């Protein structure tokens, strides 16, 4: 303990510590946030480069440039990757509980003030690298976004930033990670705003933009590889009806993807990190990849094979081994593969591997676009540009699955090298988002939170959970015994401003109440004053609250029973006081005002 005290005293004397603790004397908070966002972006960009380069190097060693060739090693690779991921999580990092997926980050932003454990700054990189490079059918965008968020959150703690500034720096880290991985600085910013942050003001855009741009610059300098290589061709106005129809298909496939991934992860999740379960599910993933090698890893190689025109060569090799025609084999194989992708992705993650649904969404969208355009072209109804639909399909499914249409539009527009397809991207992304939300109200990230009851209330209403009803309890209500006469009641109520009165036993137990509205039928009949007892006229069917209830619980009571204005508060059966609706609403307005002043809006 003495060593810890000495260390704390040392830190208190340390100039850097003092500077950050008292930085407002030397630099404005906005300028400091910009500097901090650059620091976060630099660290996250190098982390993304390291992850991306490591995965590609390991894939080049394992795949030997025969990615689409049927190889029986594909049955083993995913198992090895998932097991290695678990080994590092359990025995190297010694983590008993390891949160995966951006749902955990959204939860921490909205309910935990952006606090993210330090191990998230490195554990996701290692575990996702093993998982993806060895065939796990997921992407690394979510892990790098979580890594960036954790870096931003932990740096904010060390720089003594406020809760709101911590959330902003967290978003800067996520934005930088997406920007560095995809080389899409605008897409990175919009992703952070649309998926992670609920509210943001204009001043918050500057750190986000600078962080995303910084990460993109560093990524271009040190790692110039593009995940998607494509030069868009102009779109034809006559294709608009087909884009509209395609938007509906993207929405339906997005719903399918959300339901399949949520269902499998929820039912088969390897929560206790058991190796036998990981191996079993890993072999299922390997079997799916053995059936369709297209399912191996992220899927960007397949997307680029489609975009550069070499995908049909692989399909023709398969068709030669079949008794059916080329187009039948092509269409069937592509359709089955895109349906299997979310299954493979969910099994990869639920078994113990680490990765996200970002890349699988793009993969599914690309195959759906190719399938749709090829079907239309074969039918002779129209002549569609297949590659344009491939690219637009990526945006459509991404928009539906992530519930982020702007992210889908701008990210794919940037990745495709321009805004030539901006109008079709808008049509398909918006249409897919609408259809998806019409059927499934939650995104892939928020569905788990919703199922756990964490999205029933807006985050701002969580301030009501921090206070109990004791904070607004009123106790100056005259009380009566069941055997009190009506005469005593009239004597008491004539001298008070209250219009509701508790009726309690001698031991303090609450049994009912009297109201002025109810007493009016008797109060002017003096001949009844000595004949009627309180027990004869009290109201017993009463809504009550417990002293340990929160103001959030109280709000539910008032919402459920809008005609109730006073709620008696009990400790077990003992009467303690009343909560009035007017007092509650005044407290609620006060809390909301305090909350809103702390928000970046």
C-alpha cells in the first residue's frame, strides 16, 4: 500500500500529469480534442495496417494463390483459427469473459459512459487475425472498430476527459479504424455517426473528420492495398425500375441475414469458451467452405474476382464437372453460397472466433447483385451492367443489415472510386433500409440489445434509473385509522391543502386511502358524521410504489395509469408517503435539463 501511495504522490508531482489535469489553463477543450483525435487516429491506423497486412500475408502463405481451388485443408483451417483465437483469449490474455461485436460498444456508449476495458485495445486484433486469415467467414472491420473505440476510450481516461468527450474520442477511434481498413475517410465518419453516436453537434464533426482523414493518409502511405478495386460505369435511367426491385431484394436478404446470425449466435454461442464446442462448430464452418470455397475468409478476394471478370472462369470449371448447363450451375451455386454466408459467419463467431458482419454483408450484396443482373440479362428483359449491380448490392445489404443507409452509400461510393453510381446507390440503400426496418425493427448490432430489454427506453431516460422514489417522496399527508369517524375526517381535511389521505393500521400498514372527490358524497351530510367509519368509505384498490423503485419504474406506473395523480409509497406494507405526478414531472424536467446540458447538442 505504501508503494502505491508513493506512486500516486509521484504522479501528482509529474509535470505531464499536472498539464493534462489543468489543461484548460493552457489550451481550449476543442483544440485539445482535435490533438487527441489525431493521436488516436495515428495509433489506430497503424493497428489497422498491422492487422490488414498480417492477414493478407498469412493468407498468401496458406492459399498459395489458389483461393478458389477446392482444397481439403479448408476443412481444417477454420478449426485451427478458432482454437488459436480461444487459446490467446483464455491463456495468453487470461480473459474469462470476452465481449465481441459492436453491440457491446453501442451499449457502453449509451449506458456505461463510454468506458471500455483496456484489453479491447489489443485482444480483438490478435483473435480476429487468427480467425479470418485461417478461413473464418467473417470480416475484421468490427474488430478494428472495437479496437479503435477502446484506444479512444482509454486515452480519454488518461487525459481526464469528460464522459461526452470520451464518447467522442471513442467514435474517433472507430472512424479511424474503418477509414484505415477501407481507405474511405467520409465513410468512416458517417459510420461513427450513424452506428455509434446518437447525437452530435457541429463542433464534434471536426475531431471525427480529422481522425478519419489522418488514418486514411497513414494507411495510404504505409499500406496502399485496396480492399475493393473497381471503376464504375455510368448508369442508365432505364434501369431505375430494376434498381427499385433490387432494393426490395436487398432488404429481404438483409432481414434473412439478421435473423440467421442472431438466431445461431443466440442458440449456439460458446459462452464458456469450451474447446470441444469450438472444434465441432469449426468443422461445420470448414465443411461449408469445402462445399463452397467462396466462403473462405472475408470474401474480398471473391468480390474483386467478380469485379475484374475472372469469376466466371472459376464457375466454368465447376460447370464442366456437372451434367447441367453453365447458367443453371452458376445461378444455383451463387444463390446457395450467399444464403450460406451468414450461417458460416454466425458459426465462426459463436464458436469462439472473432470477426464482424461488415465484410459478409458486402459479400452477400455482391453475389446478390451479380445473381439479379445475370437473371435479368439471361431472361432478355433488359441488358443490365452486372458489375454496377454488384457494387450497388454491397451498399444495399450493408445498409439493411447495419441499419445505416448513409454508411452504405458513401462507403461504397468512395471504395468504387467516385460518385458515378450515387443515384442508384441512394435508391437501393434507402429502399433496402426501408424494407428491412419494415420487417425487422433492429439492426444486427441492436437486436441483441433489444432482446435483453436494453433498448426499451432512450438512453437519456436512464438518468431516471439513478434515483429512487425516495428523492421525491412527500410525507406531509394527514393519515387516518380504519376506525376513525367521518367527523374526525371532516375536522382534519378542513385544515389541510391536501386532497388525498392514507388510511393505515396502528402498526403502520397501509390499507387504502381517502380522496376529496370521494368524500364529497358524505362531507355535507352532518347526520352521518358519527355513524360512518373510515373503513366503510376508504378506497382499497390502489396502485402503490415500493421505496426501492426507481423514477424509471414510477414513470411506467404513470404511463400505464394516466388517471392516477398520487401513488402511495410503501416499504413492504408500511406506509411512508406519497409521490405526486406534478412533483415527479418537475423532477423529470429538472433531470432532463441537466442531462441535455451535458450532451453535445
